[in-house]
C-alpha cells in the first residue's frame, strides 16, 4: 500500500500551479473555425454509430419484453417535448 506522505511542493511549484489555475479560469482558450470544423467532422462520424447502438438497445428491450414499442415511442415523444422548451 502506498504511503500517504507526499513530498512538499517547493514555493516555485506552488506558484506555477496557482498561475496555471488563474490562467485557465480567467482566460479560456479561443476556439477557431478549424477547431469547430474538426469537432463537426468527428460528430458526423460518431453520430451514426451512436444512433445504431441506441436502436440495438431498443430492439433488445422490446425482444426481452422489458418494454413495449409504445413505451419507447412515448419516451421519444417526451424527449422531443423537453427539447422544444
């Protein structure tokens, strides 16, 4: 089992840690068009896979009689209503 005792940080290390904390919280990194494009491409690739997995889970839920198709349709309708607000 590892020791609970940690080595004390030097004042320089503490100062650097505080500087990093201040910098990251006070000035968030700028997101440029290239970053947004890269995120968009990743989402375009991931979304069909996520949708297929959701469909597979829904299929198993109905097959194992955990819920009915009507239950799933009501759940989707509820989500659509929540998104419209």
